[in-house]
């Protein structure tokens, strides 16, 4: 119960205050407010009581990803999205002039967060991480832009083409790159290269998270005419039924998970970081087990939130 109380306090007084200070919820009314769900994902990824700073930063990362995803998926025109992607690539506040106001707010929030985080890393370790952090956010936005172009062009990619972009657009590599600098371990050049090149364990984890996401969101996204999921791409390519496509995707998850476990045994990353990678993969399965537990405020996820963060654990004392 002490840990539950600590999580409750941390969410209420640190994370929510930061969220309100950004003004994103108030100024970007089209975007989802999934701060608490993002906090749940972060806790599930690394629940070490001593890693409060990890949970603080990664909850912010997840929340910014959610906002930017909605900019690309819900609100922005294709022309605006191309301008926003170019601004992220340049990484210069002076390049915001061509952006509409809502994108300026979004870009400035991301820019300030990344630079502040990079400054903290440099102060603690001496490592200059800004280029690496900027690179993962740029790759994410470029993947979002590809999906937006598919949507606006009515294009259904092949299964392989979809996955080659979708393992990036699921954003796991962004979370892992930030997370690496937050876990107590020595920074190794070999690790930093593996992070930058998205080594197999990162790619496998991201692919599982993407496929789990697609299993949970396909029905809703198919009804709303969103970007095709892996299920739709596989159905379109092979002519199989939705049930058969789902079974194929589940079998892929099983196969890739075994590969991820093998990579974890030989990875140069520390055991604690490998555990974080695997835990994020598990949380993806949890969030999308009963549908879209992130985009929609699912009752199962709400129950998990209440039990983990808000409700004390009942303690039954035996009477002798």
C-alpha cells in the first residue's frame, strides 16, 4: 500500500501538474487526454520503487507521442503534416513560422522537453544525447507521415511494407532510447550504437507491440476508415478471412517473442534494460488484450488503473 500511495501522489502532484503546465490538453482539444493510461503503461514497464524519475520522464514521452499521433491521425492536413515533419527534422524553433498555431504549440512542447531532458543527461553523465533523441523523434514523425500519405491516397500497402514502417510508428524505439538514459547502469558505446541502429531486441519488441496493437484496434479502425492494420494488409494480400488473418498475426507474435527472448540472452544491454524492453512488450499485450485500451477508455484498463494506482490493497489479518 505504500507503493500504491506513492504512485497516486506521484501521478497527482508531479505528472498532472506538468501536463497542465504544457497547456496541450487545453489548447489541443482534438487530442486524446490519456495521461493516466500512459502512466499505467510506464509503471508496468518499470515498477522499481526507486525509479520515480524513469516513470516521470517516460510518462511524459508517452503523452507527447499520443498528442503527436493525434496530430497526424486526426487533425492535420497532409500539407501541414509535411511542414511539421520538416520542422522536427530541422529541430529549430526559428523554423516554426510556417506552422499553424496548434502545431507550434506541439512542436515547442516537444522541443523544450527533449532539450531539457538532454541537458539533465549531460549534467549527470557528460553524454550529449540531443542528436540521438532528435533522431528517434524525427524517425517517428516520418513514419507517421508515411501512414498519413497512405490514408489520404487510399493506399493499402503490402503486409511487409506495412510492417517495415509500422514497427517504427508504434514508437517503442523512442521510449527505449529515453529509457536507456534513465536506468542505473554504465553507458557503453556498444549499447549506444545498438540503440541508434535499433538492434534486434528493440525491433522484435516493437513488432510485437505493433501486432498486438493491430489485434486490438483493427475493428475500430476498419469501421472508421483509418490506415489499414496488419490484419487488413494480410487479408488484402492473401485473400484470407479476418479470422485467418488474426490467427496468422498471433502466430507471428509467438514466433517473434521467442526470437526476442533469444536476443535478450545475448544482448549487450544490461539485464535491467532488457527487462524494461520485455516489460513494455508485455504491457502492449495487456493494453490491447480486450480491444483498444489506449484510444478508448476501456473498462478493463480502467479497472487495472483503479486497482494499481488508486485503491489500497486489502490486507486480511488472521485472527488467532
